[in-house]
């Protein structure tokens, strides 16, 4: 039912300068694996095998990562080092990758709209790679795909955050229709603490129905002069239904230096 996963990956990653001056933030490694690969593996775990990546200038490293490196593979052929490429080879053998560029940085909503030619007229997932989500059993996208099969509407992943951090997120208010599932009736992008409708923040996992593209085309720029996905989702919620899902798992904000270090330490202890 859902086959494609969109990765908006055109941002500058300014919080990691100077490292991201010439390297995409999505290629920053958590131990020995780049963030974008964690996201692709999560999508694969949910049964999504078509990856659509919205890139920008200076982002060729992502395309190269999911491609053959003949010189490197020739050099390590027959050695123990080949084992380190097993995971990425499996991804390349299993998945299809397509790319398009977001020519201007006009917000997440615009980045998603830029991916329309790669998605077409079907429901799809969205992963923001700098939100690293880890779960003991099913990944966050797997949980959301199962939920989509029941409700057939757009779904956003949410988690509780401290009130003094709500200004960093899109924040929702809704009616809980089942444990951990909210029907959204209000959504505000990066509100001041006193204006926030709750402390339930949207994080970088979405399932979107294809009518979102038409809504985004007609969404006027909001906060920061950008086209906000929260504004489009609020319009969708008024016309039908958008769910907020309080996912099971652990999430690290790897778009911040503190979150990136926490994720690295956690993954090193857990997996290595």
C-alpha cells in the first residue's frame, strides 16, 4: 500500500559548520554509519523499497553512498574489510533510489512538494534523517504503516517535549481516540511557550496522502517566509482527518550537536 519514502535532504546543516561546509549533514556518521542510511534501513523495515531523495547543491555524497565504488571494492576484495560493505550492498540490491533538487530553500513543505515528481499520486512516507529513531522491535515507520492500513489518512509521529522546547517544533492539540493516537484539531509551527496548544511535538516521521501536494501548492508562506508542512496538514485536518501517533521507541535530535553526541554514545554502547 505504501511503497515510497521521501527524504528531504537539501538543508545546509548550519549547526554543524564547518563540518557541513562540504559534507551533507545526512552523511554525518553515527559511529560508522551515516544518518541517511539509518533512515533508509528504517524504511526498508517498514516494507518501503523505493527511496526518493530531495537534495541540493553539494549533496552528491549521498548519491555516491548508495552506488558502487569500483576502486574501493577492488582494493578490499577478498579481505575482512569486505564485511563492512555487506549492509550497504544489501540496500543497493534491494532498493531503488531516485533524486531531485530543491533549487531554493523554502521550508519543509516546499521540499516535500519538490519531491512530487518522484512520488506521483500515491500515499508515501517522509523521513527527516537528522531525527534518528530507534526501537527494540518494530521501527517507527513500521508502526505508522500499520496504523495507516487501519485509518487511511495522513499521520505524524509525535512525542512529549519539555515546554521550554516547544518553540523548536510543530506542536499539536487533539482528541485521543485510542491510547497514543490523537485526531488532530490544532497545529502550530514553532510556537512560543505561552502560545503552545500542548507539549506534543511533531518529529521527523510522516505518512502523507497524495492530496497534500495540491494543498502545499496553495499554502501561503508562514513562519520565516517558508512553506510549512504543518500549515498544509492543518488544512488537511479541517477537510478530513490527520492523526498524531505517539510512537514506541527512542528518538535523537541529530540536527543538534548535543543530540548527535547522545546518539553516538547510545549506538556505540548498544550495537558495538
